[in-house]
C-alpha cells in the first residue's frame, strides 16, 4: 500500500512540475526559465524538483524523449498494412501534445534534428514496406528515395508548426501522398537509369 501511495505521489508531483513548466513556456523562453521559477509556480521546494530533474533543460529532454517514444511506437505499429501512415501518425502525436512542447522541441534550431531522429528511427521498419511496394528498388536506391521523401515530410511538418498548427492536416496528408505517388512514378520511369549510375 505504501508503495502505491508513494507512486501516486510521485506521479502527481511530476504532473504538477510539468504543468507549471508548460505554463511558464507560454510566456518565457526555455533558456530563461529557472528551477526557482518552476518551484514557485508548482509550490514545491527545490529538493523536490531535483529528485526528478537536473534542470529545466533536463525536464524538456524528458518531454522530448517521451514524444519520440510515442511517435516511434505508433509508427512501428502501423507499418503492417498496405499504406504508409508515417506523416499522419506524426501529425496525430503532435496534435495530442501540448503546443508549447511542440514549438520548443521543433523550433528553427532543433526541429530538424528531432524530426530526423524520428525518421531515422523508422527507416529500417520502413525499408521492407517500401521495397515490397516498389519491387525494383535496391538498397542504395531506397536510401536516396527515403532521404528525398523524409526531408520533404520534415519540411511539411515544420511549416505546419510555423503556421500555428491550425491548417487541416488531412488535406496536407492527401497533398503529400499525391506528391509521394508522383515521386514513386518518376522513380519507376527513371529506375533503370538510376540503377546504371549506381553500379558505375
């Protein structure tokens, strides 16, 4: 019973810390937020904060890691059908995340790095799916094609965030899917030439 009570207390304390941190992010830059700010807002002492996090940047890293794990879990779960839902899955995760976390994690400086980590993490799960769908694709061709598609997806997601995360993601997904199919067709048309250049 004591263990359960302590666990509930831990979860509650972390929740209060994170909520206070997110509230501060609404009007302060991450780099200017201090442990004192968070403790004052959460009505806790510094020792309680340091029990769970080293500093505000460490707290943000925890939130980023959770976002990454959620994204990867859903992406890998959904690579079982006949269509790729990676972009839609990332949109889903981001829309269910506090906008302040999204804005800080995927900003102009760090955004590409975080999104690249997600797509890099999903690359090998995606490889057999795409190579089955485009059966003439070699491993080298896949690497180039994946880089081309995912860099486009990263740009699309970043633009959506910069635009205030208010645009209809269903329409964005459909447009991107159309571009993907056009790129796939182009690769099919030019595949033999690409293969020749690859083997030189």
